[in-house]
C-alpha cells in the first residue's frame, strides 16, 4: 500500500511539474487543455447548455467540440459560447489556455475573476457583455487585450483597471454602475479608437488629458452624472467620427471644434449648455459635408443656447441638425433670405427637407410651434401658429405658452443673462414660487403679478432682445439704455398695446 501511495504521489508531482514546465515554455498539451475545458463545462452547468455538441466525448477537441477553434498546432485559440445558458463563475483555469486569442461568452449568467489573465499573452478580444460580471480587478494586468466588450453587466467602480491595458483599441462598458470619474489615464492610451461609456453614472469633469488619445474615433459619454464644461482639448482629437455627450449635466459654452474634419455625429443635446453656436463649430470642406465626404448629424437640442443659427454652418451641404427647445432668436439672414426662401447652399439640409419646406425645416419661427420636433419634417407636420393667447417665445418651440415668467426667461438667456451686472431673481425662473415682481428691474402693476415696467439700463446685456418682450400684455415702459452690444429691433411692437 505504501508503495502504491508513493507511486501515486510521484505521478501527481510529475504531472504538476509537467504542467508548470509547459506553461513556463508557453506550451500546454492537448490533454491539459481538454481538462481545462471539461472543468469549464462542469462548473458552468454544461449539461444544460443550449449547444454542447461533442463536449466531454472522445471526439478531438479541435475537430468537433462546439465553440472551439484551434490553431495548426492543435491549441485552442477561440472559445465562443455566446448566449448558451452558461451559469456560474468561470474557473480561473481558463487562463491555462495559453494560446487563447478570443474569448466570447456574452449573454450568459456568469461572473469572472480576472486575476491570472496576464498569463494569456495572446488574448486580444474579450466579449462578455450582458453577463453578471461584478468587478474588473486584475483585468489591468493584461498586456495584449485590444477589444473589451463589458456593457450591460453589474460593474461597480474600478473602470481605471480597464484603462491600464496599454494595447486597448476598443472599450465598450455601457450600462454599468461605475459611479466614479473618468480616469485621467485615458490620455495614455495611444492606440484607443473607441471608448463607449454611456449610462454608467460617471461623475466629475471630463479630464483634459483625453486630448492626448489622438487616435479616438468614437467617444460616447452620454447619460451620465458629469459636471463642468466640454473641454477644449477635444479639438485635438482629429480622428473623431462620433462625439456624443448627451444628457450628461454639462454646462458652459460649446467650444471650437473646427479641427474635427472627420466628424459625422455630434450629440450635445439635453445638457445645460449656454452661449451661442460657434461659427466654426466643426470644419467642412467646400465640396463635401465633411472632409470624408459623408453627411454630418448634429443634435444640440434641449439646451439654453442663444443667438441665431450661424452662417458658418453653410459649409455643410448635407447637414442634419436638431436645435429645438433652446433660446434661439433666429436664423442668419444669409442662410434664410425669408421663411420660405432658404439659401441654395443649404437645400440639402435635414435630408432635403429644407428644399421641400423652406427654413421651417430648420426651426419653426417665433410665435409658431411643432410639438414633435420644433421644426417641419413632414408635409403633414407644419409649423403651426400659436392658438388664442398662446405664445412661443423662441425659434424651435415644441409648445405654445402664455406666461410672463417664460417670456422673461427667454429675454434672460437671449441677452446673456448669466453675465448681467445684476440678475437677481432672473436666475430663479425655474422656481414657480419666486415672483417675477421681485426680479431686478421689474415693476409690476399694483396688486398684480403683471409686468408694467422693465428697467435694465447699464446692466451689461448683450445679444438680441427677442420679440417676445412685446407680448407682455401690460407693459408700459422699457429702458435698456447703455448696454453695449445689445441688439434691439421693433419686430412685434404692434402687440404691445400699452407701451
């Protein structure tokens, strides 16, 4: 008995020695790889897999096991079992498949421990989205991964672990719960082309270091809890084709992005952006919509942008642009000679709608509305006159209102209210309990909430006063003197019956 025990111990030790020897020399035998695969099968409920052809049989692993691909030496290079009812935690033994290049396990109920992944020096593609993966600890030790697909998991924190991998090209981590800032280390990834991290609860500001990742083509950061402004360093990312930071709580102005000549999609909608649309927002060649000759799509809707749609956008022959629900007061007269007469240069805008419907296809004008898009995009969806006493106070309205507070809000943003010398009360337009009669420069009719006088002289107003000011029913007096840079015209003054 002692003899047999000694032999068994010797054999076990020899086997362990051989495995370690093989790994040290970058080799694993077919027998060892088969044992690893059988352990994966056992621990992930192989008997209940949707497809499991030949797993555990005497058939050669490389010639018939479902989801397995081997190289010419007979070593496993691909393990592909997506949407296959795998359940459990993937055993770390998988890191003994030393020639593995592609690991596709998406849409399974599995978790993973990434400690040991550094052993897979040839692994370039990890696709494990829509699984139950809870953390990324250890993943940063990989030296070869180029594509990481980890969207729709239950990851909390440690996004920086992913961005430690120097070879990264594509990163998809959407719909997790990171709830942490975007790491500054993103700027160190010289090969990074795609970073998609929307709906992740990301916090903090967008790091300026991102401007160093100059190979980026797709940058998607929408539906997060970011703060601060859009960094000017984005203008250094000259390879960008898609820049999407929608619904991310951003403030400030839109920076100059004129270096982004390859951009096809620009989405900054649903933020708190202020100021005007830059004349040189994005560069375009004279012949094409952008320097690649492809159409460009912009969405700047649902912000607090002021001013007019700038002439600089005329460079684009095939532009689709969403601008509704801002505080825009017009369209440059060289883009639209009149409501029904657009410049020939922009007839192709909005998928040709400008050629069909005129400038209403860009934005419905003041005192009209279109409830779905703030513009006409179909023959059955024209810009409609506001009914009764209704009012739309800016271009691109999706509704008509009759509210003096709404009119003041429009005046505030159209004349650069955040920079006024004294904007007391005006910055409380969102507060229904704050009376317009308490706004600086406002005098109401005695015993009412109706505005009689506006006195904002010498208050650093700039921009264009919207014609909505004349819709204040009881207005008797306006004093806007000594505001350098303020543009005032009398369009609509006939509505001010008591002025």
